[in-house]
C-alpha cells in the first residue's frame, strides 16, 4: 500500500508543479512522472539540508511539490538550450 500512496502523492505534486511552473510542463502525464521523480528526490535531499515540514499526507505532498518544482525548473533550463 505504501507504493500506491507514494505514486498518488507524486502524481498530485507533479500536477500542482505543472500548474505552478507554467511553460515548464510536459503535459499531464509528463508532469505526473516528474512529480513522482521529484517526490523521490525531495525525500532524499530535503532531510539532508534540514528542511522538514512534518508528518502526514499534506506534508508529504508539500515535500514532493518542492521536489517536483525544482526538477521542472532544472529540466526547463536544459530544455531551452
């Protein structure tokens, strides 16, 4: 059940990141994939830099959203070149 929750959180975060980062998106499916990857990256990086929002599903979505927005921004930088 944990994997399904992780995919749902990543999907929501990717969709929200696509709305936030207009012009950097990859469509609905692409943004969901970016959200899932961003959730994974955020789960690794954010605790290392001391950024912890707390527990619960909302905190996980916020963490994943941060990771997805950063990932979309970085991909957008490389996409323009």
